[in-house]
């Protein structure tokens, strides 16, 4: 067969719903090698809770895929194959418990002190947080560069933005979390494509089907293969749009859940905010998100665990082995489990949303009663489009740097970075055991 010459910027043209459409050709044999488009976008997420964990009920005794599930991780059983447990890591950047833990895990850098208050310090993040690093690479082309969501009402202290906020662009430059379900709904709802828009985007290939067939008979076998890859990638986008037409429907406008007899309705609020965030991801309104379940040093009263006092104070005051603190952590992991299950149960192109997410789940301390920054509690969730393994417990036996975790999640999400962190917090590689 004689080879035809096709200009690089060739478009196949046709009519769809009375309008002209154009389908760009892939790079064929006479050009540079082609690469098929991804079928689902990768997303980066951050899910944070305050005041740490209880090591005796958190750290699995076995490693690898057969790790045992201690009581504080048991609520994640339904999404276990998507979750990695990382233990043995520690903050390397400073030793001022809440402050160094918060900025160390989120930025890989030491906190920036801006003052003092009472017997402690006031700080902010010296660098941008991991979610905003992700937004620099993944946040273009969607209605929201990133979404920030809050669950438990802020009951923290006056120790700076590190205690009140999660997402930072730099010192004292924050992206506040949205705590109101109606307000979040109002932000998301206008951005959802309507049925007519979705219909107009579909069936582009149908409009140029005849030209594609003729072209197949004129090009080489290698170019036919590339053309098939290209049209299949377009078809996969159309399938996403078809699914979006079914799933990207605005739910009934939610309401906030007021306190009942002075008790914060945490579980109900977490569910509605998780549902809205899953919708935003499913409709590709954003590819970067952060969830501030509870802030660093949070004083949330986890009455569901039997608490009558704020969690931060309870960590200080409750005698060992701190059964109420322990049950508060179990409750918190149940809320994380609901969110991850909501992503798992949202279909997308033969898989689900959790398949395409890379989520860092962490806190600012190991144990709140001793304010430790070693044995740092870290989970990863999601498979990042096949770039993250799941279902593993990976333990560092040499007190590794916590920065290895955010570095791994950023890399898995598709961010082209060569390092994460600064000074003692800098790393140049991720955790090989969980990266594909």
C-alpha cells in the first residue's frame, strides 16, 4: 500500500445537531508517536483529622497485604483494598508538637512563627500545602482549581492559621474550608452541565464516522492501530459524558444539621458533605480537594464516643489507656470510611472514583497525650489510575521522613515533581512499595 501524506493539523469534519464539529487526528506514522489519552482523570485528595491516634489500637502487628486490622482501623474494612497503612515515619523539621506536625506533614517544612500567646507560639505554614502543590499541576481546566471542605465545627485555639485552616498558599495565606452544606451546594450547582449541554457533547464520532472509515483504508497498519487508539479514547470520553448525563444531576438542596440538645451532628454533616464532594468529583468540577474533618488541636466534643469535654483537653486529662479518646478515633475513622465508600460506590468507566483518586489521610500528632511526632499516623487511599498499590501495611524500620508519604501521593496523582519538602524535611523519592 502506498503511503499517504497527512498534514499534522488535519481535522475530520461533520455535522452534529445542526452544528459543524471537527475531530483532530492523532499523531500518525509520518509524525511523532501517538499516545492514547487517559480514560479517567487522576485526582488528589487530602483528608485530615486532629489530635492523633492511640498507637496500641492503630499500628498493625503484621506488614504487607496480610496486615491485621487494629480497632481504630477496623472501620476501613470495606475499603481495605484501596488503603495503605504507613507506619514508623516521623517529622524531621521541628519538635513543637501540633505546629511542627501540622506543617511538617503538609509542607515538608518547618512552621513559620509569627508570635506568641500564653505559654505557646503562634504559627503559619511557611510554604504551600501539599494540596496546593497538586492544584498547580491538576487544577487547570476544571471549574474549581481546588475544593476545601470542613466537617467538625472549629473549636480550636488562637495559635495561628496552622490550628484553624488546612489548605495554605503560603504564610498566612489560606484557602478556608466550607463548612455549610447549603453554601457548598450553591457553589457546585451552577457548574453542573445540563442535559442539553451533555447531549451536544456526545456522539462526535458519529458525525465523522464515514471519514474515519475511509481513512482506515488509506493508511498503514501502524497508523490504523494509532487511529483505533485515538477513536477509542474519544469514545471513552463520550462514555464518560453519557455516564455524566445520568449521574451529574443536582440532588435536592441539602440543609445543615443543627445541634440537637447542644450536640453537634457530626455524622450526618459528614455524610452530606461527602456526598456533595463525590458529586463534584464525578462531574469533574474539580480534581483536587481537601477535607478538614477536625482541625489541629481540635476541641470537638465527640459525644458519640462518650465524651463530655473537647477532644484536645481530653487527650491531656483522660488517664491511660484513654478509652474515650480511643473511641473518638474509632468514630473518626468511621467517618473517613463513609467518605471513601461513597467514592468507591460512585461508578466511572468500568471502575469507580476511588480507583482514580490518590488521597493522603493524616493528622498532626501520633498520640495526643504525649504530643509525639514520631510513629506518625498516615494512610493513603485510592489507586490513582493504577499508579498506587492498595491494601498494604508498609513500616519504616529506620524512622523515615514523613515527607515520603505526600511525595508518593503527589507522584501517583500525576504531578511531575522531583522532590517534596525543604531542609531536613526534603525527600527526592516516594515509597517504592506502594508506587507502581
